[in-house]
């Protein structure tokens, strides 16, 4: 029997059945005091990320604008003490509700869901990160990858904090 999984909210380190199979999931939630359309627009503007998120050094579009489903880009960021460059794609793009980034690197597939909910004082942003091993070596390394989970969680939280500060700084009349 296959049972549908409900999204884990407020469960950053909850172990799922998928994780026992090597899939890593991290969930980060943040409230942003700005309207949902503004929050979505800033968060999805990949070309402005280097000026918004301190760990991102550069981004480059690999497809034409406007940004939407199918847009591919390259991102260079500072992570774990060195620069890393990766190619990503907007797999889903539904303004102002959701965008999903996907990538494949180091024998794993990555899916990063950005969900924007209207809340009383602005926007609730939920970021769900999934890493699925694809190769035998990546599957063998999965238990070790789970050890790096806390560091990755910290990086995601820092990226979202930078994004939040930038968005709230742009909002002309934040809600109280």
C-alpha cells in the first residue's frame, strides 16, 4: 500500500521513509513582512541574487528572458569554504504562489520548492529541499550526506534571511 505523504511543516529534521532510502529533505520556513507578489518577484529574480544573497557570487541566464518554467541558469556561490558553480532550471513557475528549481550534480538530483503563502502580516515562505541519489556511488555516500544536513540547513536559512532583509527593505509600508 502506498500512502500519500503530507508535507512536513515545522519539521526541519524529521526523518521520512524517503530518507531511509537515501533521499534527504530539509524544510525551512520564514515570515516576510511584504506582499506575496513582491516577495515572489524578488525571490525569483535570479539575476539579482548576487546583490541580495551574500553567499551567491554570480548568476548567468542560459536561456532567454523572461524567467519562467524552463529557464536555465548557472549560479556560483561560496559554500563550505570554496566556490561552487552549478546549473539549475525553473521546473515550475506559478507567480505568486510557487517556483521549483531542479538540478543534477555529483550523482544526485536536487529539487528546491519555494512556496509563497499569504499570511496576515505578509508572506509565508516555505523552502523544501530534496536530494535524491542517482548513482551507486551517490547512494553509498547517502549516509554521509545526511551528516552534512545541518550545515546545508544553516546555508538555506542564511540565504532566506538575506532574501528577507532585502525584500522587507524594499517594502514601502511593512505591516505591523
